C-alpha cells in the first residue's frame, strides 16, 4: 500500500480494529519505514526481536486529525497508554515526596550540626579543664617553692643585723619587727612555724644578731638565746640640705662608724628598696647616692656596722617619699633623679617653703626655655664643685666639676648637691606658676626678689644690697 492509500483510510478506524481489518500483505517494508520515521522516536529500534509481532495501526486517543499510529508490538502500545494515563494526582504525590525528602534531609543536616556543636563544646570544656588543672598544679608548685625558700632563707643576704626585741613582745610583734628589719618577708608564716615548734612565749628581749639568709629555725633559736649586752646608742639630727660628706663626719664624730666606710657603703650597697632602682651611676656623677640621706633625727648604736646605718637611712627615705610623690613625678614628666637634683638646689637656695616654690618656678622656667636661658646659674652648685668635688677626687677631673657648676654646665647637674627635705621636694613637684626667670635675696634679711627681665633683676640686685648703686 502506498502513501495515498494510507491517507484515504477511514477516520473511524480505531487502534483495536485496525489489526483485524488491515491485511498484513498490503503493508510493504517501505511503507512501514515511512510510518515509523514519522511517528516513532529516533532512538527506538525497528528491527524485530525473536518474539516479533506484526505492526498494528491505532488512532491516538488525543488525535484530532484522525492520524493512525503504528505500534511494532503490544508492549509499546501498553507503555504509551500507561504514560497517557499519568494523572495530576501522581504529580502532586511526587511533589509531596520530594518535599518530604527535602525536610528529611534538612532534619538530618540539623542533627549533624548539633552533633558537631556538642563535640566542639566537649572539646573546649576538656581543654579548659586541662588548662585549669595545669595552672593549679603550677601555682601550687610555685607556692611550695616560695614557702620553702622563705623558711630556709635561700637567695637572701648574709649581712648581719642587730635586732632589738622589746620587753614583753609577743610572736606577732616579733614577726612584724623581723619583717621591718628585712630578716624575714612573711610574718604570718613565721608565726605558724613558731607555733608548730612550740616557741611562742620563749623569746628573750634584747639585742640579737640575725642574718636574712638564716632559716626560720635558726632565727627562732637565736631569739631564744641570751641577748647581747645592751649597747649604747646616740641620737643624731641631720638638717635639711646637709651634704653627704658632712653627714658622714657627724656619724664619725658621734662614734657610730668611720666616715669613709660610711660614704663607701652608702654609695655602693643596695638593700632592695624601690627607690634604689631609679638611681643610676654615671661617669659625671660624683656621689651616686648624694641626695638620698633623708634629713631627720636618727638613733644609732655606737660602733655600728655601716651597713646597718645605711639601711636605716634608706628605709627612712623609702617611707618619706610616698607613691603620691612618684605619681606627681609622672604627671609632670620628671624622673626621681631630676626631682631630687632640682630639689637639692632649691633647698640650698631657700630656707622657707613659700620661697622654695617661687625659686623652683624660676629654675623650671629656665629649664623649659633652654634656648633663651641655657644656664641655671645657681651659686650653691658652684660651691659644691669647689668645696666637695674638687678636694675629694682621687683623680682630679675638671669636666666633672664643670658639669656640677651651673654657671658652666647647661641644664641640671649630674646629681644632687645636698640632701633635701620634703618641703623642697614638694616645691619642685608643686611649684608656683610664674613668668620669672631671675631671683636674688638679701643676705641680711632673707628677703627674696623676683624678675622677668634682666633689667628688673639688676635693679633687684641693688635693692637686695648685693651690688652698689651707681
């Protein structure tokens, strides 16, 4: 049958009766190929299998033109019918299944995240606990070592000190006294050791020789022994502005210790006080610790070890210059050595607190204007260079003398020129605010005159009877 005959086939021929009404011999291989190319997908096979059945004609269910579709076998026909029967309900079911699968996937993802968070949290907790255990162990070890070193006196000085235990002193008072004298550092621990050893109430009043490197047991035994025979002591007053060399002479005259031994010990021995760390030696400085013999009244034993004398003086300075003073030094951007050096000049220039603040203001104004006033021009600095440095130098050095003489050396001297009192120190820390750059005083009346200009100063020199009027 040719293409024309196929086109004229009745429109009411169905897929079911096409097989009965269409004779097989009228369909040629050529005709089958033509129909197959038009209606069958390219990837379908047109060759017959072993169970091949003749091709059938069928009219598609949704066809509107009466076209006839040829199936190669019944299975292909059934598959297309099944595909045509795919309903909207099936599509909704598929979409529902996909949503359920997505929700299940999300739930599983959330569970995995929670498991990871729990694992991470457990790890952090474990690390914290390990760190805590290690820290506690280290701190415990450090505490044990510290206590052991304290009780055994390890890494402590072997300098011998005379410690006087007052009458009727209890263990607490003795422990505090030993701490103040630098023999121990932990009074509470000493009280515990004393109680454990049953030493409370057995200590003998009087003077005892003790060293910081003694064990607690040795200290307790020393305090239980008979005290040294009572020693004579002397009371010496050192005025504000006294020079170190003069203070040493006073000690020697009173029978406390040799002046030369005292000066050597004063400038070379350290005891661990905070202020000592801020005092530096330099090539131009004559006495390293000049300025730190705090003026006061002291009691010293006769024929005392210079170390005990120096320690008492240093301890007094440490107590008198307070943290508030150091805080003010930071506020005005001055070092301890700068403050003490300027305070020593102010102390040597003025006798009263009110004058000290004005004099300090003049010197600070000059220091803050070095281009205009490069020299402080203070007479006491010249006197120190001539009266203290020059006569006592083992090898004379003009450069050291000039560095201290503020008529020759610019700025502050290398170190203090005397030992100032607290009023001079505070005058530098809290000076008056002025515009003065000059001052002088009447040597007879003590009256001070201040000036902003050289012309005013020259007039003041006449007023103070320091120069004659022309």
